[in-house]
């Protein structure tokens, strides 16, 4: 876990008072760091022991102690595992941990001009585009997201879309210490519901869209929407930018508790909208009308209508942050999407080959529509669904793949603890498979078969894992990169 170089100190008494915590084995002392994973603990840390989906973090208190933890923050259930270390006991350990981490690092997210992007699809791309814009105009910036985090030009691998509170605040404090002007980060609905953002506050938040995903966690779309909506309150943000082209975006724009600005690809009444879009072999030429009557005429190499939505949101927020519209017009053609998002693989073949992270029904539909726009031959697609995740989206994803492809190959994603056969059965339950469309459980073999079917003018697209570097089966993660496997399959064909 990355931490600021400058030391921070906080007394256990201060923490107890801040959190109105009950005390166990208490003795007055100062702690000099906070960690929620025992292996990340450094000498002098307070250990955050959270309840988890499978086990309680308090079971790792002794390991944290061996690494140097001198105190613990946990809930009543976790306190049973704390035998000797001074322990602060609260009702909600995650919420208290986030409050403490924010206070410990002196609210670093407030000290940066911080921008949070949420939505089912597009978070990574919009965040990446904003980061690129700020860096190109000479504003050193930080990025926190699904693929990676960055501090200026330094890269840090990511474990999840939005880090746990202790990690998030330490990372933001490091950015502040290194004099970053902006922080752009993805905000997941999980992070909002699990209280990771308590105490954080953004200058600007943005909403891309909302479609079926994560219903294993949220149970239904209304709960999912309610979680996203919490970001658009005074607790978390000052100003919101909302794409109103979806039903949920329109609802959020009308109901948000903070001031909001509408963006739209279609609605000319929105503050930010396109007045012209012309598809080209390069990508698209366009004209954007925005706030203060600004007019931005430019182009993009990114393909797909959904990427125009992403670009519009990034442009509107960048302008709000003071980036000159003339600079924006000159910068936009050089911007590229995030890794694993319609990422092209080219090793000299006579057909197109792409990898994309699409892992929801709406994303599969949108990506395949985009691919169809520039494919003169057939669209050959490979897709799987992850195990131990929302099972209700599997059939809709299977239907979307079959309808959007000329040849659809159903395969494994990350089966995790589930049977790949069971997942694929759910994906194809409402699909009539006509050869050469097929089920191929082995993902490597599925990619190879797709490539071997391709001829000049076709597009092969491998969906679902995008930038991911491994495949998880029964708790074991094996190295697996769709981009590498696709390139190797093409080389083998040549």
C-alpha cells in the first residue's frame, strides 16, 4: 500500500472521541498509520478489522500484530478476536474506518480538485480521458481506477475500482504531497454502499449511464440506482454532470440534491450536446455545443457511439475545470481509450481484432453495434460470464451476443467457484446456437477458434475481461491476458 513520505500521527484517544468508540484493553498511545490488510501493516499502525463476505477481518488481528499493529478498530463481533491489543469498538467498522482515515490524512480528496465518475459503463474511459487532458495541458494529475492508478506519470496497479478507505486516503494524500492539481477517480456503487467514501468530498461528480449489473450485490435496479444517486448529494459533491440520455440519467438529473449540468448525445436542450457527428474511417468528426455558448469542433479516433458519450462528459468536465476550449479542440484527436476498451490487436492480419471489457448486457449490445459500424465482413465474438456474480444478467448477455454477432462463441470468463458448464448453460438458455456458433469452455481454445474462422474484412472481438491479467478458477488465479492470447492465436494462424 502506497503511503505519503511525510509522517502522520494520531492518538488513540482522539480516534475514540471522533468515532464515539467503546474501548477494550485501552491504553493511551499514538498510531502512525492505518491498514485494513494484515500484510500491509507497518510498525505503529492501527489495524482496521472489517466484517467480510466470507470471514471477519478480525481473524487476522494476530497476524497484523506480528507485522507491527499496535491497536485495532473493529465492531462487536470482531472485538471477540482481539485479545491483547488496545481496541476501539464501533457499530459500523467500515464507516468508522473511512471517517478515521479521512481525518488521519487531513481530508486529502478535498485538497485536490477531485472528480468522481460513476455509472455502469464508461467510468474507466471517462476518467482516463480526463487524466490525459489534464496532463496534456500541463496539470500534473492523479488517477484512481479499475485498470490502474497513476500519480503523474507513475503507475500503480489496482486491486479494485475504488480502493478501501485507508488505501484510498493514503493514495490521495500521496498525490497531494506530490503536488498533483487534480484527482480523477472511478466511484463504484459498491464503494458507496460499503462506506469507503465516508468523509470524502468531490468538487465535481459525473454520471455516465445505468444498466443491469451487480444485482447479486444490489438485488434490484432501484437499489442499484439509489446507491449511485448518493454520490450526487452534498455529503459527497459540489456539482454534478449527468448524461440524460438514459431513463436513469434523466431521473437523476431531475432528482439530484446538488446543482447539475446535463449532457446528451441527442437532446439539444442539454447544456452540453453534439450539434454534428460524422462517422469517418478515422473515427468521427464532431461539433460540441457547451456552457457559455462554447463551440468545440474536433475529431476522435475512438470508435462507437458510447465513446462519443464518454468524450462529451470528459470535455464538459474539463471545461468546467478551466481548460481552454481551443486547447480541448486540439487535444481531443490525440486521446485514446482505457486499456482493454475496444483495444485493437494488430500483428499484420487481414481482419480486425479487438478486446473489450464489456461485461453487462447493455455493454455487449453497444460494443457489438460499434463494431458492426466499421466491419465490412462478419462479426465473430467470444464471451463468457463471471462466476459468483450477478447470474440474472447471463441470459441477457447471451442473447445480446447472439443477436449482435454473425458467429458467437460462448466460453469461460472467471468461473471462480462455479461450474463453467452451469454458467454457459444459463448464458445460452434462450439462444439457438447455429454452427459455427458454439460453446467452447476453454477460453484459449475459444479465442483460437474465433481467429481460425476469420477472413479478410471480418472482426474478431473478445469480450468480458478486457485489461485483466488472470483467470480465476476455484480460488486459483492463472495468468491470462485476452490481448496476448488473441495476438498468439493470430500468429498461429498466419
